[in-house]
């Protein structure tokens, strides 16, 4: 290990308590992006981050207004024009803490119990933001940066980043970089590091079925009026075949084949049926035939019903024939699938299957394409070597089932790939009461990021 690297790591270890106290400060801001009453807290969190970036030696620190919550930017070009430039992404907003009665300590009063720090945003992702800042500070306090850095912290990730695309598009030169570091992710368990190299996209719809122009008495009109709830259930039942495959016309036309090498890499992930049943509480697992559970989770597209509503749902009985029925439907997409094409595929399915006894409407609520990164890129290899140095074992590579729109935006608008490597754990209760951060893993994360910047430089 080079001396400069060792010195930076020693600095991080010696100053861990100070870094933890800074994380406590950031966690105390209830920076909930979806609630208007928390707008002042969002602003205060942004100002605190801007001040922190200035203190560790960044230049050009700015808080940019958007149509929603502000973006914090900073940079340091001291490594020179021949060194690569890393764009470090993060978000400082959090999900609402409710239901508050389920928290064992205050959601915005950071509390350590055992090896874990409990607070809203501890893992997602204020802990990851502070880890990145701590790694950079350790390097700058003990030597020179091996890479040029740019920081982009947004305040709207938890509401879908509605203004980030416009901000990036209008600041292309400012954000120009060679690679992005996105720590908004996690690892498999405390003893096994992992790198996420692919993220599924999303296509989200609301399907409305309408029959009569008002609710009817089911005894008087049942038998002559086609029940919209029944029609909706039959349509939903037809969206999958007996093999668990989605039946939308052309849905799999652009779905790539997993090669043997990638399937072997995914098979290294220690995710068993027993673990999945324990995590979900489901009695048994199901899914598309011909694929392992881990392949179904991240490498295959899906269609899920997220919600259903029709008729009388209160306590007791009411003999109603409902006028309307509604379903929320989402598809997770893999690379090369297009959300708008999936929208058209759904429309084609409905045109062929909705009877003329009802009418229907589809509202296209959200869509974003999938992303995939080269597992052999310089950024990914730098992170892989960093994790192996800290953990003593080669990381596993995984496809993440969820969607992270910023990764696609960086690909499309800036033309750069992201290294998706954070240090949250599957049981960190993201978006749930008692969100936590495993502190030993977090400390390893700071050291890993120090190695990453040196490896890339």
C-alpha cells in the first residue's frame, strides 16, 4: 500500500468519531422532500452540505435553485488535466418517517444501539454521502487528490428527481466528467461486498375500467350488466401465462439473453430460497420458469399489480354492482426495453381483450429505461480492487431489481457510466420505521472509497 494511501486511511480511522458526529448533524435535518412543511429543512440541509464541501477544500461551491428543491454543486480540479474526473452523486432528501409510533427512538434524533445507528436517512443515503465526504477529506488532509472531483447532491431523489434531468441538461459543461460514483446502493451482507452493474427500468400505469354510469343494485341489475371489477380481474389474470411470462404482445422482443459468464457471476450471489422466504414472509416463491431466483430479481423483466380498487370495501356487506374498477400496474424493464413501447404493448393487449360491454382508460404515470454498465470498465475495476483490499475477498456483481433514474440520466445526458457502490445492508429498513446504518460496514465503506479514488487516479 502506498504511503499516501495508508496515511489517508489512518486519518479516517483516527477521525471516525468526528465524522460520525457530522453524520448526526446531517441526520437531524428532517429533509423530507415530499412534504411542503419541510421545505425549510431541505434548504438547511443543502446549506450544511455546501458549507461542509467548502471546509474540506472544494471550490466553486454553489446551491442551484430548481423548480423544486435545490442542487448542491462543488468541484476540485487540483489533480490536473491528465487525471480523470469523478462526479460524485448523492441525495440529501429522505422519505417521511411515519408511522412515528413504530420507531423505537426519534426518527430525526440519531441513536446508536449496538453496532447500528438509527435515524431516517441513516442508510438512504446521508450515511453514504458522509462516507464519500469523509474519504475525500482524509485524502486532502494528508496529501493530494489523485483525481479531479465534482459533487452533485440533489434534494428530490425520494420523489423521483423531477427536476434533475433539466438541471443536468442545462449544465453539461459544468458537470462534464469521466465517470460517476453513485453510493446510493448497498452490499449483500457485512462480510461480502458487492457492486451493482445493472438497474431495471420502470413503466407504471393506471388502468381504469368503466361500466354503467353509476353504481347499481346487484340484485336488480346483476346478470345483465358486465361487472367492471370482474372484467378487470379477468384482464389482470391474462397478463401472465402458466410459465410466469408476461403476455403483452412483443414484451420480450428486446430482452437480451444472459450469457454463461454472466449467469455464473450472478450465481455467486449467496441468495437462497430460504433467505428470500425469510425476508418476504412468503410461504413459497414463484416466477418465470427457466431462470434462477437471482436472475428473476434483476435480469428479467416483470409485470406486477400494485393496487386494486372497486366497489364497496368497507366493513360488512353492501350488494353493489360497481360502476368503475381501477388497477395500478408496473413493469420493471431490462436493458433495451423502452417504457413507451411497453405502454403501446399494454394498449394492444387491452384492445384485443377488453369486451365492448365496458370502456377503459390507461394513464401513463411514469417511465424510465434500464441501465447496464461494463463490469470491466476502469471505474468498476477500481472499485472492485478497493473492496477486495478492505474486505479481503473479491466482490460479487449483481443486477438490482429497482430503478435509479439518475444513472440513466448520466448515461443519456453526460455520456458517462456510474459505479454503483454504497454500503447499506438489506435489513437497513430503507423507507421504513427504524431505518439504520451498520457502523462497522460504514467505516469499511470510507476506507473502500479512499482506495477507489487512489485506484482510479
